[in-house]
C-alpha cells in the first residue's frame, strides 16, 4: 500500500486530492497545516509527500527542508506561484517535482504515479546500518544527519558500497574515480580521499584497508 501525505489547507481542494489519489494501492492522509504534518510525519512513514507551499502556519518549503534532514521520501510541491525563482528554490531544497495551481487532477495522478514508481524501484537509494546513500539525488546521511561529500568522495563511496564485501585494488579505484583524462594521478590522492571520506562518515564506517591491495566496504548486505 502506497501511503501519501497531502498537506493542503484548502478543505475543498484537500478532499478532492484525497478522492483523486485513493485507489486499491494508495491511501492518502490529509493534513491542513505544518503542525498537523509534523505530527503525522513523526508518527508514521510515508511513501510520498505532497506539500502546498502556502500554509496557514508556515510554508511547505519549511516542511521540505525539515524532511530532507532525515529522509529522501519523494516530495511534490503544490504552488500558486510559477515564478522561476520559486521553482528553483523548491528543487534546491530537495523537491522531486512541482505542479502549479490550477492543475488537472489527471496530470497530478500521473506525476504521483511516476514518483512512486521511481521510489519503489529503490535503485538509487542504499541503506547500510544507519547510513542512507542516494546516489541519484546525491544526498548522504548517517543516523538521519546529512553528510556533505565532494564529487571525488561521492565516486569513491559509490564504488565501495556497490562492491561491498569485495576488495577493490588501488589501481582500479584510481582508474574509476579520476576519469578526466589526466595523464598522471598521484597515488597519494586516493589515500587522502579515503581518509577524508572516513572522517566525514564517522567511526561506524566499515571502510577497511587491505594492505598491499586496496580498500573494501566490509559488510555483506
């Protein structure tokens, strides 16, 4: 069952959204304010959130910012403002899609279905212990706290996690990470990148050095 949280303060529109999105596989829950939404998000997990940007006690952008601190749940924004700056702000904060009012319920259903399919595929998101890595959206977290990684650190992490349980030779990592056509890469660059990644991920990170060979993410699942 797909669980959708709809945050919309207009009672008529809210009821219409619930009716339009309810089917045998989808169960929407309606909230009319930021406060109601925060309570529901604390009580249960949702597969998709739809946030109206303008709410009586705040903004859907505030809810989006808070949610992105702990979750990669897809978020679709409803807004009466189609200014480019507002759209860019939403995407910058981590929104997955947006739709401007007035809108067709048929179009909304298609947008929602697309986000649910993408989320259910699970391909971009990897959860290992308390770590959550989304290599599609480039969001990384440990214990719900976001981690900022450089592009090089992201490449290294992706290689290690996708091959967890296997030892990747240093030469392989260097070749796969530094693909900018550089004629020569100092091997020390890999050691520095590994050290920085370990520091950012924390003591729980199972990045192990296999001396004389390379590195491994030392878990099997």
